[in-house]
C-alpha cells in the first residue's frame, strides 16, 4: 500500500464531511445497512463479503490503495480473464495521478460527496455506472467491469474494462455464398452489434440490452430501425423477453423456443442467421434482430416461410427472375414427397406407370423380401445415420465417411437383395434435394414430414398423400410469427410482394418493402427515371 503521513485530525475532519454526503438518507454515519444486499461503509467488510460470496475464487482480484494526502482507502475488484488488465492498470494509474491533484480540504470539494469527486476528477477511463448494492456489484464484475469501492461510502463505481479473449471474425460455416460478404458473427455481443452498425450508419438504428437468466445473467439485445419497424412488433418482442424466467441462457436457441408463437409445429417461426448482411437486410425490411451474448447466431422476427428458402446470394447476383428460387421450391417438394410418391405408385397405383417402366421395376423388385415402405424406411434411416455421423466426426474425415459410406452401403444393399436399385436412386435424389435449402431449420422440418407422408402413402396410397399435403398446407396457413401470417404473401395474397417471392425482379423494380404489420415507412426507393 501507498501511505502518506498527514495530520490525523485533518483526516478525521475530511472523512466526516465526505461520508455525510455519501450516506443514504435512512442511515446515520455509524449505522450499518440492515440488509445484506446493501453495501457497507467499511471497505474491508465489503471486500470480505464479496470474497465469501464468490467462494474465495482465485480469479477474483482485489487491490486496496491509499490515495491522496488524506489517505483515502480505495479498493479495486475485478475478475481476471474477462477484464482487460491493461485497462485496469490505466484505471488505477489514472486514479493515483489525478486524486493527488485534488485538495479535498477546499470548500469546493467539501460540499461534494466522495463518489462525485472520483467520477469527475479521478476516473478518466471507460464508461462509469453507480453500484448501489451487492447484486449490482456482482453483475458488474462478472461482466468484466472493475468496481471501485471507497471506504466510508455505501455506493461503488463500476468502470467498463471488459476485454476477454474472443474468436476473430471469420467466414460463416452454415450459410456460405459464392458472391457477397465473407464475414460471420462471433460469440461476442458487442462485436456482433458493431458489425451491423458498420452496415447501417443511421441514428434510428436503436439497440436495447437486458440480462436474462437468474444465474447466468446473459446479455440479450434487440436491434431495430425506429423509423421503419412497427411499434407493435417491438412491444411484443419486449413483452415475450420480459416473461422469460429461467436459470440460464447459453445459446440463442433458448430464446427462440421461449418466444416462438407455436411450440407443437415442425416449422420454425423464428429465423436464425450468422451473417451480418442478412440481419441488416431484415432490419431494413422492418424486422427485429435479437442478439444473445455467447453465440454467433442472431434471431430475426417476424419470420415468414418464404425467408427460409431465400439466400443472401439471391441479391448479390444479377436478377435471374426466380430461376434459382424455383429450383429450391422444387427441391422442397422432391425432398418431402419423392419416397412417399414412389411407395404409393409401386404399391397401389401401378397403372400410372408406363408398361416398360413397370416391367423394369417389377424385375428389380423380384427377390426383395420387404415391401416398398420398409425398403424406403431402411434406406432413409441409414442415410440419416450417415448424415449425423458425418456432422459429429472430425471435419477432416466427416465428409469422406458420409459419401463413401453411402456409396458402399447402397451398392452392398443392392447386391445383397435387400433394396432395389430404383429405391437407391429415389433416396439419393431425395438426399441431394435436402441439401439445397439455405436454412438448416427448414431442412429438419422437411425430414420430419417426409416420414409422415411415407406412412400415409404406405397406408392409403396417393389419397393418403393428398390428405397429408392438405393438412400441412392448412397448418402452415394457421401459423403466425409475432402477429404476421406465416405464409404471407401467399396467404393472404399480397400482389406487391410477389416481386421478391417466387420471383426476384431487378432492384429498380422493388420500390417498396415487404408488407409485414403496418410499417411506418414502406417506400424503399423512388421511381427510376428512364
């Protein structure tokens, strides 16, 4: 500790004056707080209580100094690893240098409490917030801030010194594009919000942050453009986030499941992405982005069915008037209905096939011991196992194992007489179609519904398939995402939004934003002068 010898009577006089202004109105100078959540006037007692509450954790750093001619006892508390040591060192140095220049015996400073003196004349590093109680103190230090406690004061000061090791900005792994930005979100909240602000330099881009999770106290932020988004959507997002009462939030999937409109549905009603350009584009359309600290995936609401079949790359190439999107919708139907269609036709509706093809399929199935449904079920389950194995195995061998395994098992199954070559072709086309979706979530939905349609086709043929498809369409039309119909602009039909739906007309023709819930500003660009 640093100590400077001074007149003891002068020290007592100054401390008595500054403590009088820093005490809470309900307490006298020598009265300790009755609630354990409040800070004590004793610096040693506060530090000891913090150490006991944290179990004397070895990464909790507390330093005590005596500053100024009056030997003011000040304590610094921070967590090693999540607080930047260089910033903490500059903070301590700043306080040491500036507090020496302050004459606390002057009439000017005797009229102020000691916290105000430190804030205005001693601390020159980082953002500053007041610490009224122990709960706020724990939240601050566990978030990477440094808390300053002063002997004789029942409040503290939190200084922003956050600076932990983080993964650098890299290329997105789940949503790759050929042309476009090659940067993805990281696990750091402030880095993610800064990446979006770098794309939208507008003061109406508002950001609100709150802590969710009784134990984890995870930072969750919502971002929106005030002049575009409708107030009803923002209020609904706030309301649903405020209703969350859970121990911890470790990933954005926690938030997604807790705020989604419908739980018992195979279709996702909240879109997640790891690309800042997709978030920026969604904000410009009047949507709300939800950031969660510790994950590179950002949530977007409201989310429509058509969004899950759109890629960021659609807007970076010249307009093809929907050719690529048409292929995605075609792959959706192939991936969902190809195995069930094969089962229905070969089991119940052989008359629909040309005679030559029917004879070829019959000769292939000669000697196959299982019906078409069991045959397709075995192949689909085998392929799903290979897919999961390829994901879980080390990246260097995962892709090779999945491809080689599919080829070897398929060929071996045909030679062993367990499945027909036609079934291998159908399952292969189905698998290839399932990889075309830009969103992984919609792929999971299609995989689930594929087995349902296979069961209906095996039981009732094409009639069962048609009933299943009608039920799926009716279910899709009944869904809503934060008040917006899920199938919009198909149902209800919005003609002006068809320009960026199945089609993707040139940019100069898309003069309005998609109609969601009465946005404040639907005009995207003015009419082009020719």
